C-alpha cells in the first residue's frame, strides 16, 4: 500500500480524497494555485505545494508541475479526482515515465473511452447498444447539415472530447445546425483542445442512467448498480439519485452486464462510469443506449456509496496498489435510497446566471467531515452528508466550477431521502452571493419528481418561464403568519423592556396584520393574535412550537394538530431563515423567500400599500446578463434585425451564450468590441425601433 499520495485537484473532491486517505493511514499532498492558498483542502492535507497562478491552464492542468510536486514530497501515487487531468492519457504516461502510480484506469482505456467517436465503435463491437448517429470526421457545417438530415431531427451535436455539459448543442432543424455547429466546435477547442464533433439521434423523453463500474488489475469487473441523473440544466447534472425509480431488476442486470463487457473489452480497472440514455417511453426498459464512459470518479459517486456501503475512493487506491477486489457481484446490494443535490453559486431567479464572489456567511446543515471514521460515514450524520471545499469568508472563484457543496441524503425510501433534502436545504445558510438552494428545494417538492416521472427535459418543461420560487400552500402561509406574529411580539417586547429603562409603562402588542407577498397581486393578508391562552391566525387556532430570541436568524418550527396530546408527533417541521426588512421580515423556507409586512392591527388601516419600483425599459439595449467574454458580434451598426436573430455571443464558465433580439429593431451604437471582457448589466449595444 502507498504511504503518501498526491491529489491533483482542488475543492470538495480534494477534501473527499484526503478524508479517505487519512482513514487508511496514508499521508496526503495537496497542490494549489494562488486562488486556493487558503482553501480547506490545503489545510487538510499533510503537505501542500504551490503550483501556479489561478487560471487552471497555468496550474492544475500543467502535468510537469504536478510531477515535480510528487518528486519534491516523495508522493508515490496521484489521485486526479475529476476534471482537470483526470482523463488525460498523456498525463498518465508522464507519471509512468517517472515511476509514479496513477490512481485510475490504464492509459489505453482512457484514450479509447475519452474519444466519444472511438468509444462508440468499441461499444458496438462489445455488444453494447448504441444510439443511431454518424461516427466519423465531419468536414464542415454543410456536411453536418447533410448528416443531420439523414439521421432525422432532433439531433445532438457533441464535442468528441467533451464532458460536463460543455460542447453540446441540440438541433431541431437545419437552421439550428447551421447556427450551432461552429459554436460546438469552438467550445470543444476552448475547453478540451479538440474541435472534432459527432452527431447522433436525440432520444425523445430521455432518461439519463449510469452504471458504476469497479474493476481490478486481475481481470475482475463488477457493477455497483445504477444512478439516475435525468434532472439536468444545459446538460449539466443537477440532481442525482441511486437507485433509479425507473430501472427494474431485469433492466439493471442487462445494463450492468453490457457495461461490464465493455469494461473488459478495453482492459479497464479502477472506478469508472458508463453513461446510458434510456427511452422513458419504453416501459419494457429495453431501449437503453451507450452514451460514453467516464474513466474517473464521478461527481455523484456519494449516492452509490450510500446505498452500497462501498467507499469508491478507497477501492480506487487499493486497486492502484495492485490489490484484488474484496467483493463479487453477488456481494453488491441496494440498501435504502440516496439523493444528491449540487449547490451552485448561480441565481435561479435570474436565469441561473453565474454568481461568483465572496461567501459572507456559510453554514451547512451538518459539519462536513464530522463523521470521519464512523462506520456509516458514507451516509453522513443522521442521513445527511456534506461534501464541500469552501469556507466562510472565502470566494467562489470565476476560474473554476461554481460548486459550493454537494448535499447527499440517505433514507430507507425515496420519499424519506427527498424529505431529508428539503429539511437540510432549509438549514443551509449562504449569504454574499446567489445560490440555487431554493430551486433545489422546489424540485424535491415537485409532484412530478416525487412520482419519479423524470426526463432530461424536466427543468425546461416544468419551469419554461424561469424560476420564481416554490409556491406556498395554505398551511405554509398560516405557519409563516404565525411565526411572524411570534417574532414581532418578541421584538416588540424587547423594545418595551429597553424603553422602560427610560421610565413609563409600555406593553408589547399581541395583535398583528401580516401581509405575505411583495405585491398586492398574489399576496395574502392575515390577522394574527397572541394572548396567554392561544395563537390564532384569521380566527383559527394554530399550535406551533418554536424558540426565538430577538436577533436570531434561523428558527426551527414544529406544527401540531390543535387537539394533539403532549406525546403527539408534529404534522410538519420547518426551518425558517429570518432577515429583518424595513417593514417586517423576509422568511426563507421550502424553496422560496416570503416577504412579510407586519403592522400592529390598530394602525394597519393607516398604512398604505407598499411602493413598488417600476423596472426600467431595457428593450432599447442589449444588456450582458453575466460576467464573460464577448466572443462574437453578429451585427453591425445600422443593421435591421428580426426577433430571435443572434446579436452577440458571450462565453461564461467556458460555455457560449447567444444573445438574441427580442423584437424587430435597428442596431444603434455598439459599445464594445469582440474579445472584450464584460461585466453584469454592461450595455453591449443600443437598439431603436425599426421604421
């Protein structure tokens, strides 16, 4: 076994690998860039080596610097995590030349499976189902159009070396191919150094299922069941779970055996994942097709660990050290259900724009790594596991993936795991930048998610107009009003006690008029009364249990049946985050922030409705919606444009975003040039009405 390993990665996955290595008694070495000098993974490792500036191309992607760090520290092996150099065959060859072990698969498997075109040929030869498409070199846009017409729309254009949702375009028509083919090539070149593209049939009502593979250097290969990753946005996974609510035992066996056959065909060992696309319209479960094989650890690997009890990082290390698998296929079981949500620095209320910046406040629902050495460590604390690599006061950098944390929950059933997600998301406290916690909670509560009727189009289909927060039902509104009354009374009582130090008698009011909602339309108004005997909302008794002291920013609330006895279980449990506003409180829970305007009932009739700001008319400007690079201007000053016509292409987080005209107009002044770095809300160009 190795005595010291180096982790060629950063953030949460570096922390994750260090955790297992520490448990195994293996020393660890971290490598870090300027941006990560104070990161948690650097502090967690036994040693740390600085390898360059913040851009990955000048630090984490430079093999020579990583190898030099191994020599400097005496590290015998390298764990690559995922991303960066994890699937780069040339990096593995460079390690082998220096007699440094790679904690991952062999070079030939990485090379074969890393090329989407070559991997499909090998999959077909191994007897794996493949999606109809064109596997070969595509000369130019005209050739791409010809191929797409032959396959039949819709088609998917993918960068051959792509991954993580980058370098992918869905085309429903010849027009889409003409607009997107060159952009797909550019994204592939910019992100992976390879501009080759392949085209395949897009499966209707698709579900994304993946099989976890584990093999050793002695020819043993097993599959550790499946994960479902159908809920995606722009081909980037958002929610993952294991097992899948769609997969039957028969289907699981057929998928697993095909994936094992493919792995053996390329001499695979270590952990790997075979991704499959499944037709949700086929209830027989026989219509599944090979997409690609990821020759590395997956971001979503914790859900497999939670239901199997297998530490995949530990197995990777043992396999790299030459050990045989200590388990057979018959040993692999499914215990319970696990769900993972990716908490990202993005604003779902503004079209999921990147929201990098400083984490002014960061309090996860449980302490990461608090379960070191525990027998059930793969399931976290009371079924909640946090994998993160950030800290309060640190930054989510523009240079790397905007992930804040991974939230994994485990339960005996799928509903239990989902309910635990909702509770844990409510307890996540993140301030200083936008985040998607509300959106994740809304998904966990969504009836379609709870039914298991998923496709990769879930988000686009269920939120076609964007995300505006999870809707509040009547019960939740009643609880919010009740909590508002309790909080307002406690705050008023504190003010009373302070005021009485100046003399006079003051009494805290117990009757409140509370409006929930920022605008008159859609808001509700409630009369709340607190006295010694009861708490009522709109004349109806509400029985809650909560502890609140003025100034607290989070409260736990239990709602009970009014006639329940002392030993009764609560009907609902809520964690509510509180933020004072000029007229009351903003209360965040269950996937939305609710504005509560709180007034004493006796003076409520004197209060006018809240003044609403009318947003400025931006129809005469093209505004940059995110920080990014202006890759291309599609128009010139004085040009007349039509609705939907591309105006500019902005690259952010290595993905290209086409900004289009909303109406017929004439281009006025262009304020920036191609290659310019843009900030949020920067005016790219002006527009005037077409005559």
